[in-house]
């Protein structure tokens, strides 16, 4: 695990703005202009009193609403201070410790700022946090409001491996409407959920949360424990039930409790068991073009014990795999970074599968990743088409720099825009469009000289 001072390298001194509450010895630090991944360039950090890398701490990641989107610069990052967890800590309302079942706990709290709605890719924040801080991997929790509540719901329904890493979640006025397959992913993970919502929310109706919780609990089999929803029906100083809100009330441990517990005490009842079975804990794991004719497979481990080696397999169809290389393990108890270059990928789709073999010969397989190698000609490719939930954009063009992606209906009405940075000849990006009604749409990509438009069908 990296030492704390490693997190400070390369950060201008002016960006280390701090708010200190002398009574509780709470320090809220702005990590402005600190890239976490493409949609997050800054965050607030709260470390408990006496923080040390010789101890593992529960981690709480808290996501903001759409009104607090920003580029991570000092001026825009400060938008987070108006509400939610950053405001709670800044104002001294977050206890230094919590006692649950006779044990005392102190949280690390990470509060990222996103440039735009990140949907399910918030896994990047999780991976950043566990690789930069001394985190108890079995006690990682998520909270968020409005857009941030929707981020939680997208995240824990996107892939079964995501909720398996999270001990409990608290979405407030979540913006996402689940369907049954997504609800089934959540239910199968048995992730504890405590949601809250104002009864007369005029922006995101309370039925959004009611329907989500019912879908999860009516899955076959239902989750254990059942998902919980608290609907606020009485106004008070921290919560007007006729407004889009409720998060400042939910997050304040001196105001809101559930069965006599603050949301932090409620979360701390629950743990995961991630490190007992595997000789490694995998951190990040990616496969992408490093040049038009080479694929780079990269991964990191958070912990390793009795680790022998890794194997990289490749397939043309995602079913029949052949080994294309092995990488010896560092067997570092504090984790390690690895990479493998495939200099002769197949033209078209390539499926890569990483596996790990321990000293006793037992092999564990990880997710299959897909990379498409296209001829070096300019153009935009959309796949799949028709699309159900996620659309993959692939653009081959020599220009690099800022890109604007515009989603429109067939009448030319703009439905959503995104901003990205293109860093190489090939640019790839996945977009979540599962909430779109069925029909035909267009994607337009604009750069300095780039003008590409493609039509696609949403099932």
C-alpha cells in the first residue's frame, strides 16, 4: 500500500486547501487537479484523526448530484462544499469514530467530483482509493444523492463483480430506474441497501425508489438482507419533503437514524469477505490498443500471497482461448503493477482473459476483456447495433484532443452531450443508454477537424 506522502506528489501547494474543525480534529483536504480517471480530475479527502498506513480503515465513497459537476479545479471542486458529505464534514457534524458491536471504527471518506454523469464507471474511483489509501477491503461503502444515488444503482447493477466488492450502500433520491435484469444482479449479490427519498420530490419522483426496492426484493431469490427504503413524510429543519433533497438530513448522524442507528453505524454492521479465498486481490485490469497494431493488457494487485504467475489467453470468438504469454508474479504483499503487450493481435475482435496460478497450482480466471483492432483508416464505428444497454464507440482518426459527443433523436433534438479527451489514433468509449426509449438515434462526434455522425437503433 502506498504511503500517504505518495498521494501528494505532483499536487500544487495551492490546491491543498484544508478545512479544519478544531473540536473534532477533522481535516477535509481538497485534492484539486488530481486525475483519478477521464471523468474525475479532483476530489475531497477526509482522513481520520491519527491516520496511519499501519492500520486498515473502512472506506466511504460519496457521490454528488448533477448540480455539483465540475472539472476538479479549485474553483469548481469547491461546489461540493455546499451540500452532502463535504459540507457535513466541513461543518463538523461527522463524528471522528463510531462504535458498532463493541468495535471502534474510523472512516476514510473520498468525495470525487465528476465532469459529467459517470454512470457505472465509478469503479475507477474504487480502484484509485484502495490503491492510494490504507483501506479495509471488506469494509468499503457507498453513499450518494440524486445523480450520485443513481451512480450507486448503476454501479451495483452493471456487473456482478462490482457489488461483490461493496459492503453496503445508501442511495438518496437515486435518479436511476432499474429493470428486472439489473435488479436481479443486485439481489443476487446480497448487498445491503438503505435508500431514502422525499415523498413529494418534484424532480425524481418517490416512485422511482419505491419501484427499485420492490424489483430488488421481488427477485428470485430475493436478497438477504432485503433492501430497505425510508420515505420522508414529515418536514424538519434539515429536510423539506416537497423538495428534491433529503440527503443532508440522511447524512447527518445527529438527525436521521434507522432502527436506532445512523447510516454509518448501519453500514458498519456489514462486511464482505474478499481476501480469504484468493491468493491475490486484483485491483485494476484493462486491455486496450497501445498503438494501431498492438494491444496492452495491464493489471494491478492490491495484495499477493503464494502467487506463482499470471497467464494471458486470447480468443477470436470469446469461447475458445489459447495462451499467448505468461508473466512471473512479484508476490508482493503490498501489491504490484503488471503489463503484457500483444504485438500481433487479430484483425477485428480480440478477447483477452487473465488468469492467476498460485504456488500450489490452483488457477483463478478473471473477466474477459474485448479489444477491436481495425484497419488504420479514419471513421466512426458503433457497436452493437441495435443496442440494448451500452453502446461502444470506436473512432480512428489522427487528431488528438478534446471531443464532444452528442446524442440526438431523429428530429434533431439533443438528448445528452459528453466531453472526452482523445489521446491516440484509436479512441474507444462505452456509453450507458439503457434508459432511452426504443427507437432510432444519432451519435455525432466533434473535434477540431473531426465531424462524424452515425445512426443506431435502441431496442
